[in-house]
C-alpha cells in the first residue's frame, strides 16, 4: 500500500527562524516524485518544491529545501527565514504513477 | 495564462439532491484529477483522466459519484442523492504530463449538505 505520514499536525515558528516539517512514506516503487504543497486559508494549493526520487541531490527553492532520505523513505521540508506569509497547511505528497498520495497535513503558524 | 478554475466556489444543497461540480483545467493539460478534502484531513483521490484513455475511477467512494470529461477539457463531477458525509471541499487539478509532473490546483468547491 502507498501511504504518506505527516506526524506533526501543528507547528509554530518565530518569524525569521527555521522550521522543519517531517514526512515519511511507504511504497514498493523505485521511481517516483515527491512534492510539498502549501495551502493557505484561501484554499488554493500551491506547489512549494519537487524532488525526483532518482536524484540524490536535495531540491532547493529559495528559502525552501528538502532532506530526502530514500532508504529511510523520508522527505522533510526546511523553511529558512520564516515569513508571516508562510502560515498555511503544508501537505507532503508522492506520485509513483497515475495517482498522487497526500499526507494529512501540518498546520504551520509563523509568529511575529 | 489562466489557471484551473472551478465552479461554483460554494454549494449548499439538501440531503438527497443531486449536485454537479465543474472543473476547467489549464489549456493543453491532458491529465485531470478530482480530490475530496474533508475538514482537517488530507486529500482523498477520487478519479483521474488522462487524454482519451479510460479514466481511473478507483477512488470514487460509491456509485453515487461519477465524473466525465468532455472533449478532453472541462470535467464535471456529479454526486447523486447527496448525503451529509459528502460535505467537503472538492478540488480539481490538472497537469501537462502523465503522473510525473506537478499538479496545478483549482480553488475548490465547498459542498455543504444540510
């Protein structure tokens, strides 16, 4: 079975600090894609960052970076220099084929 | 260019009525997905369309749910004889390449069944 687990339902961070959101997944596939999506109160899902499983180098996108550990099936998101606009639900997802599998999300609050 | 659009943005219906939710994907995107997001939950896959292939309906929760995609573009999700447990946000997403690339999401339709 393909599953995604986000073990932190809620997190908070002081503005300008760094926070890491955890995600683990389970799959028997060897090639797949991993994603972090952000969903602010507006409900619009926005792609934050993408990682291809066959690439060992961790993806980075400005203040956002991932720590991808394929053997451990772990895919954490690090947000540096947190900003108030980062307040949102964050969903980890992976795509081994046709379907996308999503975690239950982590609600992140950035405190001024 | 225009993103994925969905209509209506909110829908309130009485238990037992049928509803239709519409999704207009990004032009040229061949893949289209429907998801359901219940309060405080992640996204539950419902159905996937890819080009002219038969849709993957494995996520539809019951035979009250159906979806079609006309002309490889606009899609309609229909829920017949709505139940209170159908209340959720229904999200549509499209992507340009089968499977391996990111999805672009619409703003969703919030369905409330009273």
